[in-house]
C-alpha cells in the first residue's frame, strides 16, 4: 500500500492543506471552509471505507503452458480500490494488473498447484482473496513416425522407428495391440526398436503418446517375416567315409530362417542319401571315390544360403581277420580255433601313414555255437616300449563276444602303431559248444561279426570299433566280418 500522502483542497485566497492520511480502516476528514466576503463558514465531515471484499469469477485456475491467459479483474464490494498486489509472485509469464486486478500473460513453465493471495487496497484499508493456479503441459499433437508401414525379419535387429510430435511433452507411451515379441516401445522417446522373435502377419498398431492434459495417436503397420536361411553349416564339412559302413548322420544347422527346401548338387554317391526335408546326409556308401565337393542349398520364399560339403569314400582303416577253417571231433564234440585280428590303413588316406595312438575293438559271436576262451595280444605288440609290450591291453567279455581296448604307449615319446600293411593286434581263442557239433557230420558254418550288440545294456561296456589318432580323434573303421567253417574229423 502507498504511504501516507497530503490532500490539497482549493479555498478562497489560496490552497488549504489537510493532515496526512494514515492506514486506518476509517478516518474522519474535517474540512473547514471559511468564506470571505461575509459568506460565513461551514463544517463538512466524510468517512472513507476500505473495500469490503473482492471476488474473481473462479478461485481455482488450470492453465496450459504456452497458451495465453486472460483473467478479468475481480468484482469489488465496498469502496473503490486504489491498488492490487499479489503474494507470492505469479507463475513465470503471468502478471497482475495493479490497477484492475486482472491476470494475464502466457505461462512459461509447468508447475503444480500454487496458492496466490491477491490484495486490494485503498486509503481506508485492504481486503484479500486466495487463488489456486496450476500450470499443465499442452497435450501432445501431430504424432507421426519415421516409417508407418514396415516389414521386419525375425531374429534380426530392427532399424529403429522414431517418433515426432509437437505441442506438449509425452509422459506415457502405449501400443495397442501389444507389439510383436522382441520389439519395444521406448517410454522416453516413443521409438520402436528391438529384435523381433516371433513371426507376425501385418498388423496396424495404434501408438498413443499422452500426458496429464491429453494425448496424440498415430498408426504404424508392422509385419514380421521369416528371414532367409543364413550361416548354413554341417557337422562334418570335410570328411572321409569308409565304404560299406553306416555313417553317423551328417547334420546341418542354420543361424536364422526357417528352411523350406533342401537341395544338393551333384548327387551323392551310391549308398548315401540326402533328405530333402531336413538336409541330413545318411547311409552306407557302396563305392570308393577320391573326394567330391557337394553344394547344399537351404531356401525359403525370402532367399537361400549355400554350404560346401566335401565327401571322400575310402577305406581309411579296416578291421578284419583271415577266414577260419578248422576241424572238430563229432564224437566228443570238441573243437577249437583262433581268430587273428588285424588293422590296416588305406593308402588313400591324406595323412598316410598315420600313427595310431589307441584302438578299441568289439567282436561278437553266436553264443549258441561257440564260446570265447580268451583274448591275447599279438606277437607284434610285444615289440612296443622297448619290447615291454603295449601300455594297455584290456579285453572285456560280453555274453555274445568281447570288447578290447589297446593303448600303445602312455608316454608322449612313445610310438603308436603304423598300419601301412595289415597289422595283427590280437588273437582271440574260441571253443565250439559240444551241443552244437556232437554227432554232427555235416560241418558247422558261423561268423565272427564286428560290433558290440550289448552296448548300452546294464553291466555291459559301450566300447565299439574305433581307431584313435592323436589322442582325441576317433575314426570308425571299415569292418570285414570273419567267416568260420568247421568240418568233422575223419574217423
């Protein structure tokens, strides 16, 4: 409020000054006019009151940042107002007209609800009222995306789709329906990004950006497709298979994309098969070759990928034994024979001659015809390790045969076996079961078959036929079964 001030009044012969005015709610002003020229004097008394009340059209106001504001001055009950003031200061951008009490301007900052006291004063005193003012952001507007109709490939990182909008800020983002798995809607920027992990047909997504005041929307169409196959590999991409032996399935794998069609060129050698639905190579090769490069293609509607597989058919290592011819006594049912087991490396092997570190052998017989007496190392094995023999020779009998593990030397400096020629490694002794030959004058034919038919059964070893190179590399050998022909002795 203004400080006290003097009031000047006109009079005859000059101005007359009254006393200073204080801030009391009511005061009495006595003005005495003395008239000259015999007109006499008179006394006059006036009472000046403070305004009784002021009232704005509303007490609570909600404004938007950046939008011009105009609040008319308040209605005044009582005496006229000399001046309006406000405490504390109005939000940035708003001003109070000190003469009319009107509030105007453009709010510059977002703010929570604040309470502001408007005071009206005159020489008689003051009155006040309180206004509540809140500044909210404008609602976002004009929402759009850098791309609104996109196709993504599953399992590949998507190029981000960025949002653009005007007016107010966005505090919350939503997508309806939910985006495909792996795609994310950033809650700070509205950017759509990520790596989609599910196939999804084209769907229009309603993207909504909102704040406390309102929202803006935009539609983005997204389709997630199966990518073309990529990074095709085989479990064996450069391999040598022995002829006449079942190979381990050669399995393909891809890093992405669903394969619809498999092809191979040229055709595989006789005995091997290519599955056009899975790309798996299986079978037992029937012919030898020097090695062929095969191109395998995996494709779908969006592209294809190739892989080269080299396959050579060659008897890398062979387990065998000479066919056996012997005699038995039909009167006593007695008869014995020996099987001399050998290994040989094929000369077409790229590392020929290759040092063999260890061998595992498995040989089965007909338990209704013969029984196993024992397995001993060959004379050739006695020359290893300074004529001390091999470091490990362990036969294990099964109900229908035996398995045998041989390690030529455990020492790094020890020599392995070079099987450039047919090398004898073990001698197995057998006996005919009397019941199978007693009184039999026609002879007996049977076979010793390479393999371990009891592998995996409880109490039985899982050892099978393997040539071990370099301590870690195992090669399945070609095997040639051994024929046994026993005839009765002459009386």
